[in-house]
C-alpha cells in the first residue's frame, strides 16, 4: 500500500540539482565509510529524517500551541503538544520548551530569562571542558555578561568544587552554569545546587552532551537539582539537530518568553515534530540499552587508548566521551586529528586542562561513542578502534594511512551506519 505522505524525493533532487544531490550522497558515503568518533554527533533514525523532510517546514507558527500569531496551526500545535508531553514524561520535568534552534540558542534564552547585560554569570572555562556560551569572550555570554570562570583541579582534573564555591561567594553570580563539551566525568549536581542556594543564584545545567544518557537512565539526572536544564537533541539523544529547555514550573513563563519573542521568531515545526519522534524512541527499552552500551563502549575505547600510550584526562570516563592527552606520544591534537582523518577515523583535536598549546593546535583529542554504538559496535570493536587510532596518531609520514583506511572500511562494513538497500 502506498503512503499518502508527500516527502523527500531524491530522484527529483538529482534531476533538478545534481550538485547538491551529489553532496548528499557524498556525505552519506563519508559517514558509512569511516569511523565517526565526534562526541557530539550521532546517526539519527529514518523516522526522524522523515519528520525533518516534511511539509511542516512550511508552516509559520510564532507563539505556542493554542496561542499562535498565525492561522492554520492546528496540526503543528498537536505535534508541539505531543513533543512537550513526551519530554516532560521522559525527563520528569515540570515544563519543556522544544523551540530553541540549537544548544547555543537554548543557553541564550536561559540567560535572558534571568539576566540583563552586565550581570554576573559563573560558568566552566572552555579550555577546562566548558562551552563557548558559558562565558567566553568571543560569545554573547562573555561579551554581554560579567563572566567568571571555574575549572578543574590540576592534580585530579575533576571539577574544582571548592573553587566554584569560592568564586560564587566572591562574585554573587545571578546564574551558575554547569555542564560543557569536554567533561568525561559525572558532575555533582547536588553540590552545584548547594552553592547556588547559598549565593541565591539560578542553577542552569547545560546537559547538551549527556542528556541522552539521562534519557536512557544510564547516569543520574540533573532535573531534581536544576532550575533550568538546557540541551541539544542531536547528540547521544540521537534526534534532529536542535535545542530544548526543561525547567521548573515557576520559571515556565520566563523561559517561554525568553525563547519567543525575545530570542527567536518562528519555530521550526518540522524540527519540533522530529524532536517528538525522537522522544518517543527514547522512551523505548532499546534506547536504554543503547545508552548503557554508549558508556561501556566509551570506557573500553578509553582503556584501549590508554594501552596505546594516550593518557585519559581525569583518569577515564563515566560518560560517552573521553579526552586524551597526547604529550607522552609527542603528537599534537591537530596532528592526531589529521592523521586519523587520513585513515578514515573522524575525531577532533581538543584542548586539555592547563594546555600549553593554543586551541588551534591543542595537546589532546576528544573521542565519543554515540555514533559507533548506534551502528552496533561493542566493547570488542572498541579495542580494534583504539588500536587503529594508536597506529594512526604515530603515522608521521602517512605511510600506513592506506592500510589503516582499509581496516576501517572492513570494520564498519560489519556494522553499517545507514545500511545499503
Ligand atoms: N560543538 C559541540 C561539541 O562538539 O561539543 C558543542 O556545542
């Protein structure tokens, strides 16, 4: 039976615009042929892609369900209501806003809900694992706010909670932000809550990286501790590219107004429908098994890399990602990224705490297991992946790149991402 759905027609695209059609195929091949270890990426499902490629992309719907500035919103209202209900149920949150276009947009709105330019915010330093939007000078967060930064302890490379407390007492921030993009260990949300309460700050947990592990019940949730949780929907969570915000009821009005009309205009209704599809996927037992395996794989990969002489920052990982210090093997992060790329292994150079190198060079790499776990790899495969990375980072003249790329292709052929028809 044919479906009445009017959606992506790749043959039509190929005829109309072979340049872009070729790029879509090229990107699909790139994803299929290599090992994808970017910690913030994943392979979303065909169901999510169907929602993204739908006519909901056409609809203007400024406002919120039942309170729009446009007619014709009955169908998109239902999609957003279903998505909000699923997010609240999945995370045990009092309120959810699925409209942020990205994690950065979610953070922008969350700050705007509580702060004005010139106010003080306290967040984790980017080179210690934080995020651009947590107070760096190049982003709105460091330009418009008086941003104070905490970091990790030099001896343990874990968050320095004493420093967080001291800085909070000294600076009385309006907002304390925790979370980031290169934190391999669990965050003690209870301690952050205690500090926020002591100084009267709002606690925002930027859970973009690990919210998928929370959804899968594989790590503790920040929801009981945070005033506001910001997130992306495309990392471990495995949904469409986008953002979202969860918060307590008392902040609902401020958050919703900060997202629209303060920070954004029309919501991307196709993306919101895709977020709803993904949230249903995350409610399934199979997703919980996936989230647990993501951590098992990240830990196996980290152990394998340590055996190759790459030092795990903070001694290892509790999550989906690891940071590796390459100084003992005499290779920079930039060199390692390029050498792995030549072998078909995609990862990123990353600053390590107290890094003597500039970020464009970096002393470390970041690896993550969300994508390889989606394609069905296990801890046994992670041992092979670690061995390939160990060889690739030492491949100074590129002599081994061809052989390594062949080994990568053989490995991914056993676990195809987006299997061929
Ligand atoms: N750029 C993302 C990451 O790779 O972690 C965070 O925004």
